[in-house]
C-alpha cells in the first residue's frame, strides 16, 4: 500500500516539477541573454563543439571589452546552451524552452541545416530573431521567414570553387563524380556542384546519394571507380568526408582532385587521416587567409581571429568557428544600431545590416541569406591547411593533380 | 477462462489494475488544464508526452495484448505524419481531417502488410516489422513528391491558437486509452490475449488467429498514425529523420514495458515517467543526460520487471516487492 501511494505521489511530483517554471537565466543586472541548442552529442558533435567555441570566443571578447552598448548603456553577454543531440525536432523543442522558460533575448543558430530549419520555425512563431552561421540549405530561406538570418554563403556554392579551380589547372578537369549524403544540406551542395559542372562544360559521370547515417560507402566507391573521374566530390559532413576518403584509399581510386564540402577544414580530418589527408580540397566559408578589414568592436582581421582561437582552444581556427562568431557579430552590430533590445527592432536592424568583419561582409538579401560573401577553397598541403582559391586571397598555389596514394 | 487465470495474465484483470487506471484518468483530466496555465514550452513537453503515450498504446495492443512484438510501429507514425503533410501542401488546414486520413491509410497499410508479416512468429515477426519500418522510411526518403530527404514544411496556426495541437493530441491519447480499455474488455480483447497465451490453442477454440492479429495491428497502426498526424502540423516541418526516428520506435516499447505491458494504465505511466525524466535530465545535465537516462531505464527494468502498474496491485509492501525480485532473478 505504501508503495502504491509513493508511486501515485511520484507521478504527481513529476508532473509538478515539469510544470514548475525554472528561474530565468538572466541574473539581475544588465545582461543580454542569447540561447542556442547545439549538437553536443550525436553525429554532428565535432561541428557542434566548433560552433560553441565560436560563440564563446565572441562572448568572452565582448564581456572583456565592456559589453554591448545599447542606447548608451553597456550590457554583458550570456549564452545559454542545450544539447539537441543533433536531432531536428529536439532542437526545435529546446528553442521553445530557451524562449519560454529561460526568457532569452535572442537565438543563435544550432549546427546543421535540418536543425536550423526547425528552430527557424520557432523563431518565426515567437517573433524572436535568430542569426545562424551553420545552416546553409537555401530551403530555410525560401519559406518567407522574417526572423531568421544566415551569415553563410548558400549550400549550392560549397563545391563550386573546387570545380572552378580544377578547370583552371593543367591538365584541366573534364569529368566529375559526386557522392552525397541524403540530408537537405548535402543534397543542395551536390545539386549546386552538378549544375555548375554541366553549365561549364564538364561532364558529371557519376552521381549517387547514400543515407546520412551510413557507416559504409564501399559499394558507392567501387561504382564510382568504374567511371574514372577527374574530380571526385563528396557533399556531406566530417564523418562522411572521413568515410569516403578512407574508402577511396582502400580501393585505390585515383583522381586529379578530391573535394569535400565539410571535413578538410576541421582539425580532426588531418589528425585522423595523416598523410592520406594531403592534397585534399575543401570548400570553406572562411579561412585565416582572407583579407577583409573588419569594423571596430571585435578582432578586425582573420589572422588576429585565428590567433585568438589558437591561444584559447589550441587548434587552428576552423571556418565553423568563424561563421559562428560571425552570427554573434551580426547581432552585436544590429543591436547597437537598433539601440534597443526589442526583438522587432533588432530584426529590422539585422535586415538593414551592412558591415564588414574579419569573416567578410555581413549583409542579408530579402530572404535573410548572406549572398554577398564569396567562399574559398582550401587544400591540405603537408598536413597544413592552405587557402588556394580564389587567387586574390590565396596564400599558396593548388597542388594539382593530386599524387598517387602512398606518395602524398 | 476464469478470473484467476485472467489475473495471472493481465495484472488484476484484462485491463490491469483498476486503481492505476483511475489514477491515469485523473492525470489525464489534470493535463487538460496545461495549456491554460502553462502556455508555450511546457505545453510542448506535455504534448510530446501525450504523443508518446498514444504511440505506446498502439504498441501495447499488438505487443502487449496480442503478444506480437513489433519493431515497426514507427512506420505508422511516419505515414500518419506524411498524410498530414500531403493534405497541408494541398491547402487542407484541418487537423481532424489529417487524423481521419492518417487512421484510414495506416489501418489499410497495416492490413495489407500484416497479411504476410503476421504469419511469422516471435523473432521473425519482430525482424520483419523492423524491415517494414526501414523500407517505408527509405521509400519516402526517395520520393521527391514527398520532399525526399529534404522534408516538407506545414502551415501552422498562429501562436494564439497553438494549443489546438495540444488538445488534438490529448484527444488522440484519450481515444487510444479508452479504445484499449473497451477493446480489452470486449470479445476482441479476449481473442488477442488468447493468441498471446497460446496461438494454437486459440485456433482450436475457433479463433481465427490471422484475422484477429491483423485487426490488432490495424488498430495499433491507427493509434500511432493519429499521433503522427497531429505531430506533423504541431512540429511544422517533417522529414524522414524526424518521422522515422529510432527514438519514436524504441521509446513507445520501453515506455510500455516500464509502465506495465498488457495493461491500460501502463503505456501512459511509462510515457509520463520516461519522457518527463528525459526532459528533467536534459535540463539539469546538459552533457551527461543520455548517460543518466540509460542508467534509469536499466534500474527500473531491474527493480520493477513487471512494470510500474504492478506496484498498484502489490500487497505486502517492501518485503513482498523484494521477494518478487528474488523470484524474478531465479
């Protein structure tokens, strides 16, 4: 009987504790609270952590330099994180919690296009502005959302630079094989690359997709090998890049260039593959070789930013770091220009934003997408990431064609 | 079948412990008030609890009452969600129609697939249903009319009317719960239990096992499908990774087992406990919550092998409980 009562009481207590309001994060005082559900576990963990680093670096800088000025008053910055487990629906639910329970002022995006899409929906419904730096699928920006802004170049541009570079080399690349994970971002990347190739006289000799949770892509690689392409491209994330690059080596697939949408830029890629990572190209939103002169209020050059990442997190600055920080910067400048923390006013300021930062220009088209910033191409040369394209920002020449396996 | 046998099969009768059921009905009544007092996020949390409960009721009917452990019920949840999405993209903006279509499509699909699959028994049935779920997810992911892997966005009602989805989910769950209660007490329910206890003996008694199994799976599918049909517009966006998530497949099973398999109160209690605990853990342990969550499930299975509902019928307090554990381990 006692147990029975305990069980019934337990159920009631659970209900009550769930329904109890948790205290808002913002302590008394002048604090602007940002909220972000990020991938701290799940298949996008690595990228999620890089995102968080980008956010935190900005927060620490701003707080150490007097905070954000709003109508003559200084505000410190706080960021509340939750783990979305790399799941789209969890991310949306957590965004709802950040807004309703934690009363955050603004949202910083999660990692990934799927999660950004579901969170964008919440932002729209609750009329809380979100700036995201990690969801590049254009689908997000074609819904007519008014409260979501993306600081990155759209997905379809990720692999274009590699093709452009490969066409300009000798011997010029003429055929391309594209493998892609099944998620929305990767599909847009692949479609963009294929469209670029065909409209520039290249032939797509192989194109296939695999589930984004795949742990074995060997059958795709052996089919790809038969077509003997000049350029092999993969549209996916870090895990895909590792999987494909290992598979290409195992089956000794030779091409003039190997390119990935996400992977080569993250420090883990070269660490995991060693010499086999050499020669690989990666499309990137940013690299520490870009030569923008940023507005005051934060590190003004890519080099300075890279140095700060290195001294804080002890790894080379990755473009995921930079684009995440850029999302924060968009808020910083927009809030200062709005002179208010009112969500609608900050939204309007974001829509009008036009500022150059260490990351590049931050300016949004009427869909909320930053179409004004070009992408770069990096290549791993002797274990070191070198920016090789476009030529005007490059800090090295592309090594092309890629050497045979074992000689890299 | 006499009362004593029934007591042994179900716990305190074919519908489970009556006090537990009364408690659950009381909690359901309380949940009706959530949108009035806790608009917004808390409402979403409880809507998800209700959703899992409805899916758990669906699973309980085939896995708990009929004894056929299905690993494929997420397929119906997904199909239900896609029914809504298809209607929504054609301009239909009515949750009731979403639910009705989803129930019809899911029942039909379960009947067609069940015809061959339900001839399998035990592990073979489980594996076949898992195959069905994976195949459905893969087919939808490759159909561009359904958005492929990119998914589909649904029009949502505005913030002021958002509780509509909560009440819709509440009704789906109540329907699944009462449906289970009345089915369990009807001839249908006795047929299901007869099949679970001994399918050959049931056949000898004149119960057409295949027909009843298909009926059980079809009703089970309708419950999961209805939950999916409300989830889709409430979430506003669906894609195969959301609608066919492993969580949506495994959680309802674990919830039913934790709550009490083959009872009317069990799925709801399991859903409330598991989804609620997951939520609280996530709030307090940003990084390690999955670890605690796993540990909690293991502990409950070890300490309450018969499910939480069983506690309601337990006579003799802690001592009897400890004794029961020893029996279980032997």
